[in-house]
């Protein structure tokens, strides 16, 4: 055996922490050193701002792709606390920008929804050649600059502030990301999805990179998940009923809320999208199972009550009921539990019963209140089942 291998001990172990670790292996923290990684830099900063809106502390967030290849993210919240001002009550500006969040990501309905592994703005700071933070808080404007995660200046009072909020402008480090560029379309898709899931959100995305030309979009959907169903259906859809069935409920048994919207169309395609704390759950989980349970129970109960199914007829199966159905199921939980590191499946056991009961009761009430629309839906399902 090689003598160097024999002498290997703890002194050979290299421990990297904080900024050094992030810059050494950026892919571990933002997923890649290409466009996907650049996108994650935006998300690590925007996540904090969006959570301020969801928690009711801010009303809007603006994301601007600047001509120098950087990004500016601004919100109108109360402003991040500044340690130099003696402000307390949560992580201060320098803590957010220099210290990775250690340990499990904070839980709760207002936890981060965009972060790759929930480490926060320090990841963006560490992977940026330059970052400027501006905080407008309690009448004072504070400014601090960083280079590759290292502070160039301390937080400095730069005069009176107009309004309040936090603005973080950064330029990704070309030594890490090379010539990769931000994709306006990819950012817009994610921000649209978040705004559809959270009716409180007001997000604008502006691209100032093209000389003499600016493109901008704003995402705000007061209809929430009902607007999401209309978006998923697209303009070519032919609804079987004009109403989009939608409701939202709080249920202490699962320590959270459920929001559901659905509509049947003249199609054989089923589209059911599920989310937990604004994160997509492509593998479904207990909330998806509860939704299917509730829809089947409501449809079968209505069909039997109206004599559309006899005692000898079997219940309509979920596969048949799902034909032409477009639905959105979103739960916000204080303590979400996921299956696997990718969080693709929700495993909270109480969610199945809670979502199932809510769907059964609210969809059942809608069927009873609108018998003509219900007849169109049930008739189509029965026709397919007997074909």
C-alpha cells in the first residue's frame, strides 16, 4: 500500500465553509453554472422579497435585468434590519448576505418557495463579482457593497430615505458562469406560476438589456387558483360548464389551508397540477390522493341521488371522472413533509382526509346548486363510462 495512503489522517481533510465552499462548488448550491444557475441567483434574492408580500409586509417586487448583465431586485417592504443601526428583530443585512442558512429550511406557510436548498441571498452574493444592497428603513437609506461575497464597505447611512424597502443589485461572476445569460422567458414562467398560486403577489419583470428597447410583464392574479385553471385550459378549451369551481379552506387537522379550482372541458385530456407551499409536486402525494377521493365521492353521490346511477351500477372510477378535467390543488402547511430530497411528493398523512373532505363537500354543494351544469358534466362522464 502507498505510504501516503497509510499516513492519511484528519489533517488531510479540507473543510470549506460559507463563501469559500459556495465558490468552490457552485453547482451544489445553484444547480449549475449555466443559465439554470443564473436563474437560481435571482430566486435566492427574490424569495425573501416575495415572502414579505405573502406575509403581508410588502405589496410588490420588481425584478430588472440590467444592461450590464446584472439583476436588480426591489421590494417595498419595511426594509431588512441593519445591524449598524442597532436594529433587531430578525437576521440583519450583513447576516443575510454573508452567512448561509444552516440547518433545515424554516417551515411554515410563508417559508421560502424559490430557494434551491434554502440558503438565501448569501449564495447570490458569493457567486457575484459585485453586489450592492440598499435598505430604506425608518427614514434612513443604507448602502453596502460587496465583491465576490466580501464586503467592500460597511453599511453606510447615505441620507434620508423615501419610502421603505430593500433593493439588491448584483452581477454574476463571469469566472464562474462564463458567457451564460439570463432567460427572460424562463424567469417569466416561474414568476407567473407563483403569482397564480399566491393571489397576494404582484411581480414585475423588466428586460433592459436590448439597446433602445425594453420589454416588461407584470403578474398579478386576484383570482388565484381559478385563474390558474383558466391559464392551463388555454384559449382552445371548450368548457362543459361556464363556472370554474373554486374554494379555499383552513383545516387545523392538517395545520394549513387548501385551495382548489377545477373545471371539466370537452376533451379527453386530464390536467391536474398539485403544489405544496407553492412548490410543484409532480409526483403528487397525499393532497393529490385526497383531491381524487373527494371528486369521486362528490360525483358518485350526486349521480346516485339523482338516479343517474342505479344500485346495481358500480361507482364511476377516478380515471373516467378525470377525463377532460383541469384542476389545481394547492396546500399551504405549517409543517410540510416531503418524500425524497427533491420534494416532488407530499407525504403529510392528514392532508389526504382533509383535502378529500373539503373537495367532497364543496364540489358536492356546487353540483347541487347548479343542476344544469352538473347534468352536462355527469352526462359526459356517464356517456364515456358506458361507451
